[in-house]
C-alpha cells in the first residue's frame, strides 16, 4: 500500500501530483485498477506544470542517489521532504560514506550540507526530532524498522549482550519492488525460499547505527535476509544473549513500558497467536517477546507489513508529526482478515 492510497483516507492531506518518468499521462487507476473512482489522477513528468506547484510535503520514492539531487529544490520551494531511499538516513557525511561503500556507490553525498539537519524517520525512536521545524526525513528501510523496533528496548535497557545480536529476517516478494525479474517469476518463486545478500544487506548499516546510538558504543549484528513465497510482510526473529537473569514477564513488561507511548507498536507475550497477516495492510508492528530460559537468550519476533510500516505508512506517520497532526491520522486501521 503506497502513500497515495493512505492519503485517500487521511483527514488532513491529499495528493497534489503523481510524478514519474514512466507511464506519463496514464491515470494511476489505469495502472492500478483498484484505485478506479478513488484516485484517477494522471502521472505527470517532473517538468510538468502541476509538478512545479507549491506543496507542503514531497514524498520521494526514488532509488538511491536521486533524492539527494532533488531535495534542495523541493526545500527551496517550501516543501518538506520525506525520502524513501538511503540518501538521508544518515546525518553525517562519514556515516553516509560507510553506507554507500557497502552498496558499492560513490561515497560523496551530493547534498552533504543537508545531512546534518536530516532526521531518521523512525518515530518510535525519534519522535521529538520529528517536529514542525524538521525539513527533511530519511524514511527507514523495511528490515531496519522491524529489527530496530524489535531490539531497541533490549539494547537501551542493557537486557542483552551487544556482541550477541542475531537478526533472522524473512520477507515477501513485494520487497523486491514491482519491476519484473526472472527470480520472481511465479514458477520460479512458487514453493521456493532463499537467503540473499549474504555479503551484506544495505539495511544493516541503519540497524547497527541506530542500535549503536542506544548502546552508546558501536555494535555489529549478524543479519540474514531471506525471501519467502508470500506477497507481503516481514517476520524478523531477533536473538540476543541475556546480560542478566530475566523472567518472561519482566521482558514483556520492559517492552510494554518502552512502547507505551507508541500507538503502532503492540507488545505480545510468547503465547500470542499472531502471524504476518495480523499486520497486513497496516502501520502496526507486532512484537512477540520471549525468554528462552534453557539457553539464556531473549527472542523477539517482529512482524510488519513491508509496504506500510516498512515504507509508506512510516512516511505518512512522519508527515503527521512534521505538521503537528495526530500521529495516527489516516493510519488507524486493523488488518484485513483472513
């Protein structure tokens, strides 16, 4: 579910222009018929007059390297920017360079002067920084959302040893985007699951940076991304060795306290009967908290919809905070069941 869909149900916002370099002139409902009669705006080119009109916020759902070239213009035109790529997830040139090097991209940031004011767009950790004064937000990656939310309380409260963190993450095929690929052709993907990017996933940089800030020291995590034959959803199973004796109830209580003011995080006991479809189409993150007394490990299973809390939902949540709106505006909806 994209930001345009979410804005249809938003009480205070609406799409002003849909800009792309492909399918120009085609109504968005022509590409996605489920929007017929709800959103029939045509896609326009970046130089179209309607794309140049003043707006309050610009969502940039673009690949790495694009947003850094566009942000300055949008900001000068008076718009706040929420960028979906990794261009503004790191608020220093050095931290961006480390991220870029892992991706094999140029280390130099084309808008480095903006990095210092960018805010990492995970409200559960940076709500106070996401204010009316904020101009630019680096929307987090989907795996990063699930892992950071699942581990943040344990790291902040020193419940686990920081050198023992393992992130075992599974995602649906929609995480690969909409462009056709032989690897995601139905006969190739059906009944098949595999690990990928074992040499290093780009979201690891975000996870290690944000958790390191909470720990007050650099840390490294073992991260394994896997794609499974479902359409949408992420299930991240997160492990860490306990730093002290901790009961199941104490662990649940610690997580519940950490997220008591976070409307989109639900903390659940190990016995909870939830799955990825429990959050499908929603901006919620369900955290199932478990203490394995036999191995002295904390285990947290984190569920999000990669297309909502993992991207567009977080973007709208960030927008709400940037404009002083109700944080849950346009996002407070249950999952579709079954």
